[in-house]
C-alpha cells in the first residue's frame, strides 16, 4: 500500500519559507511576460520552397534574436565525419564570399552584434543577437555566413586546431570523461553515439572540401527553420526570409521518427581508473521526450529529485557539494544523475534511497502545488531574454511537434498530480548507465548495477 506524505520536515521548511516569494515571483514574471509577448503575438509562415519561420513580436525591448536551425543533427553525420557541422558553422563565421574575416569582425564590433553557432544531437543552429537599429545590416551578415561561407583553407585549419585542443582537454577533465562515457553506454547502436563535437581523429581528417560538400547537402529549405523574436513586424520578417532564402531548393530531407535506445533496459557500469582527489560519477538513463505525455510530470519529478539530493547528500550528510538530477529534451531523450564524492558507495546509496522514496510514496496535493510554483518561477526566469524565448519556440517546433504546444505547457504542468509523479518515477528512474572516474577499489559494482 502506498502512503501519502507532504515532504520531509526539512524539505517542508524550505518550500514553506519560500512559498510567498514563489507565488509573488510567478505572478510578477507572468505579468511581465504577458505585457511584452503573448500567444497572439506569435505566428508562423512557410515560403514556397518549404522553409518555415516562427515570429514573435516583442515590444518591451530593442533586442532582436534570430536563430536559423538545420534539422538532422547526428543523423547527418557518421563516425568518420563526426564534428563536421560544429566545424562548418564556426568556419562560416570567419569569412564569406562577400565579406572577409576582418570586415565581419569590424562590423559586428561596431554594431555590438553577436553571432554564434552550435551543433547538437538533433540540429545545428546559427544565431544572431543585435539591437533593432542594426537589424538590417546584422541580418545581411548572418545570412551571408549561412549562404556563402568561404571555407578558406587557412581558417579551416585554425578552427580545426581550436576544436581539437578542446577535445584534448575533454580527456583531461574527469567530469567530462564520465559524461561522455555514460552517454556512449546508453547511446550504443544509436545515431547519438557519434558526438556532434566529433573526436580528435574525425575532426583532424576534415578538409575544406568536406565542409563545402556538407554545406551543399544541408542547405535545403525543407530542413531549415528560422525563429525571430524582437521588435520587428511580421511583414518585415517575411520579406527578409523570402529575399534571403527563397531561391534555395527544398532538398530531400525527411524528418523520420528517430529510433529508441537499444540498451535502455540494461543497467551498466564502467570505471575510468584515474587518480583523482574525489570520485566522479554520472548515470545516464532513457527518459520521455518533449512531445510525450509524461514529459511535464517527469520534468517536475526530476526537479524534486534534485532538491532531495541537495538536502540529503549535501546538507544532511556532507557527502558532496554537487549532487544533481537533470532531464534533457532531445528527440530520443535521456536524463542523468551526477555527483562528485570521496565516498561513492555511501553517496549512491543515499541517492538511491531518494529515488526509492519518490517511487514508493505519494506527495500530498498541497505539497506538490508549492513545488510546481517554485518550478514555474525558474521557468519564467529562464525566458526573460529574447534569445531564450526563440530557443524555446524552436525546441517545441523541432522536438515537441509544434511550437504552439508551448502555449499549453503551463497548463500541462499545473495538471500534474501526485500520482503522476509517483508513476513516472517508477517508469523512468531505473536502468542507469553509470560511468565513474576514480580508484576501482572504492566502488561496489553490484550496488551501482542494482537499479
């Protein structure tokens, strides 16, 4: 029989002490968000070649955020060319057929415009942030980087060296090493196994010719998405998108369903034998994706678990300064537990106890409502910038099925019940893929494989 609880007395004090501030903060942030943007101020359009654009009008500030996405991510790469999109988009910012590197740097510095790029498991993105008065020129530079990158041999070599140095440093950092290994354990036989960052071997082998060929492959309107958030009108954005990208071919990209993790139901444990002052632990596990009905409940459950880790591992027992639980939002989704500690077995037992606690018990309704209020405060705070709003809209469009589902996110969170929390914890908090770095004699393998 399940028993109900409010929270531990210590947890109750924390949430009750903050309760007034939490409700006040949610109200203030929600009012601020509603004053500058609303679902009615967000719309989309698709031009003739199939390229879609999401536009949100924000009148409360003069910042304009533009993000151009390329679908596919790790499905666009192989083991041999892993890292190619990371390299490609970084080199694209170093010079185009119409603007050399010096011109780009001077123009961006003069305007205070920031252009950046990133690659992930499901997509790559080139992003620009500028002030309204410099929007036209900033758009011109960004779109030329996307459409007409030069891929100069010298710049390719320079950026390659920077990326390779970063990859070497990954191997020197035990926290990064366990994160990479833990992911690979879960991602075996899956497209995600090939990291978007690549490896030293794969990045070293890439050439300017490879970048040009890959650029031609992914520059198709059917795989691209533009998101614009700021004080610019819809007709203005439509005209710019059509002028800049309207002549692109649609391409043959198909957004097929991505496979599940073949090893999701098999707990694993691997040790990196390394002399370190403290032990590094990471456990990756399969989780519901953004478009799954369980996602809101499990997001809240993960937040609760992280709070329990903080209280039980750090505050009460002083076993670690950092014990955490995190839920990601990839198409084939995962989450992870992480901790650094000199006492790995004792710490993992405590963390497992918190998981068991959530799987066996049912939170009282009033306790859950306080927790949800705290969650929503953090949620609204993270959406205070135009960049963050653009990224969230893109996330729901690319991973959540439709950006409009973002409009119902708060309702979905508020509908989460105590039984939902209990159910999703039992469904997903299991079959952990542990990677650890430290002295092998300090780890009880059977303990780590027991969940």
